[in-house]
């Protein structure tokens, strides 16, 4: 590394990775990009997944035990990716869980203000029968976020 490269400040100091438990291929590609960037630049990585309320039926919503199991499943996914990031060598990893309405709204209204990322990394959503809304989260984040967004295919 040249002397001029060593004095350049990093543009991105915090990266937020969105994890979709229903779309592992998309998430794996985004994960590889985010952890490589975070590790190579020695920056903080936040990993978030949102418990999608549209995936919860009325019976589950009225049963605290079932709702807690769904919440724990989301937490396990985030914990898994956080552990992988640490194993890969990312020094600062923060696990974040969102809950509420649309995934993009939760990320934009709750998670970004809490974590303050300079860059959001998400996978290119694979729209199929598992995604009831049929909308692509990455596109909505890219259009509405106040920070840079990279959608990894």
C-alpha cells in the first residue's frame, strides 16, 4: 500500500447487512461481500433480519409461544451469520433484529437510525411463492434509504 493510500479516510465506516432467512442464495452472496468489505477495511458490521408479520397467521399472532418461537428463529439466523462473520475475521459485529410491518419500512425506520450505517448491503431478492408480498426489498431500500445501498446478485 502506498503512502497516499494509507492517509485516505474510509468512506464507509459501518456496513449493515440485511439477511433474508427465506432466501439463502441471495443472502450468501450479500454476506460474502459485506464481510469481505468489513474485514478488509477493519470496520463495523451490523447484521439484521426482520420478523415478517405477513408470514404470521392469526393463530400464531394470538399465541405468545408460537410468536416467541418465530422470533427465536429469526434471532438464530442472525446469530449464525454473526458467528460466521467473526470466524471470518470481522472484529466488530452487531446483531440486530427487527419486527413489525414491511421489511424495508422496519429497516429504514428502526434499524438504520439505531445502527447508523454508511452502507447497506442486501441480496437481490428472489421473488417466489415463499415471499407473499412479491416486492423486492433491495429495490425499495435503494430508492428510499438516506445512505448508500448495494444490492448483490
